[in-house]
C-alpha cells in the first residue's frame, strides 16, 4: 500500500478526460487500495483516479464515519432522476480548505462496475448522489469551483496556494 500524491487545483492535469478501465486486473486492484489509503489519510469521503494523476474511470468513496462504507465505482454512468437541483456545500481534496455551495440534482441512477468488476445499477439520493456527481466531474476534467463565480475561483486559487505553502513549511526538517 502507498499514499499517492493528490493533484491540487489549478493543476492542468486535473483537466484530463479519464478513459474507461478495460479490465479490473491486479494493477487496478492495487490502485484501488492505494486510493482508499490516500483518501482516508486525507480525511476525504471520495476520490477520483484523476486526482492522483491516473486518468481512468475509477472512483472510490466512503461516506461512513468509521471506514465501514467503502465503495468502488468503475466506468460509472450517472443519470439524474429529478430535474430540480438542490444546493449542497462541497469541498474537494484537490482544493484544500475551500468549501462552497453547488447545485445538483439530488437523485441519480448509477451504472458501474464494482471493485471486482461486477456490474451493478443503483438509484441513490442525498450525499451519495452529490458525491458521485462531484467525482464524475473529476473524470471529465471538471472541478467543483468551476461552478462558482470568477471572483470565488480566484480566491480559491489563492487559498490553495497558501494552504500548500503552509504544508511545505511543516514538512521542512527542523534545523536545531
Ligand atoms: Zn473533488
């Protein structure tokens, strides 16, 4: 298992369109494990392969408080089941410490393969519906701040730069 570096907004690699997974082989299974480890370490609830610079259609998610709700979505297709959109406050591991409201349909159908390559269809609502749409956006090179005003996008870029700088400081060796 390994922690994978997470790309940060506005890294252009986050704009790459993810390709379908051809086969759920050992390489993919290892990547899934590493993505879960990375997501849990960063205290996130969802992570798309795009965010760790692997541009394939793979999403991991866990909406539970105790790591008991691990879900894998491979080659997902998401269809809204309602027209009405509702606001939900979103954040993103690629846009650290930035949170804002995005409006999305809060009921969707998901068609995907699970972590073993088995197909499934599920109708979901609420947080899972919001989260899968946020992660699907990553696979399509879209980041949640794209929905915000230009001013908020520019503030988000400043904030991320600041947060990353702060993190770098903490990583510096202590010079005694
Ligand atoms: Zn995200």
